[in-house]
C-alpha cells in the first residue's frame, strides 16, 4: 500500500468514527458541563456549560456564529467582573444574547431543517438546562421563589427535545415540529430574563 493510499484509508476511518459519534447524538457527561469546583456564583456554572457547548455547535452560518460569539463575549464579560459588582442586569444580558441566538438560528429553519440542526438544538438545550441549574441557590431577581417551576418547565422542554432527537435518529421526526422545540427553550430564557431584567425607575 502506497503512502497516499494509507492516508486515504486513515481519513476514511477517521471520518467514519466521527460520523458514528455524530449520528449517535452523544452528549458529554454531567461532570463535563459543570464547573470544576462547586460554586454559588451562577456565572461559573453558565460559563462551564458554555465552554462545553461551543465546540459542539459547528458548523454554523456566519450570522449564527456571530450571535453565538456575542453570547460567549457577554458571559466572559460577566465572568471577569468582581463577584461583588455583578448585577441582575449582567445575567439579563446573557439571557438576551441567548435569545438572540435562538432567533437567528431557528427562524430560517422553521419549515425545513437538517440532522445537524437537531444536534444544535440538542446541544443548546443542554446549555440552557445547566444554566437553569446554575441559578439553583441564587437570590437574584427573586429567582429563589420561582426557580423550581422554571426548572420543571426546563425538564419538560428537555424531555420533549430528547424524544425528538430519538425520532430524528429513527427517521420518524416530523419536519414541521422543529420550531416548537426552540420555542420551548426561548420560553425558559424569557422567564429568566423577566426575573433578572432591571425594573425601570418611575
């Protein structure tokens, strides 16, 4: 076997392994989504999950990549602040940036989407799930009083998405329902945003 043939064979094997892993819709373990050290600061959990999410989202269109980068930059800015200076607005900005990505990604796919689009839905929903978990012990914006209902809504959104992923793998997922799963995620982000958004002074 020539060197060129060996390279071709190796490339095919690697692509096959990548395709198999991709088509399985496998996700990182809980440990990989969570901060390395326990933290009561929501931003630590949000950022840890974000770093796990980012490499799993490609390929994206330029506008989608820009929206995702805006989210990453907003998270990074909040992470870099002194904990004593972080405010509800910092977290509200993160939710706004996340909702913007949802809008940019979901809108052109409301009628037709690919298997990779379902993968992006799966990964982004996972990030939102761990973002909700990051607020578990937070008193920001009165979250402590309503966190449990938000978490229950998140669990329902996760279960629906997971069923859709399984249907996609089987080739039985209806095209027309794709947007509704993004709407579920957006509703969760909107709930968080409403609680964290500063109240206008009268």
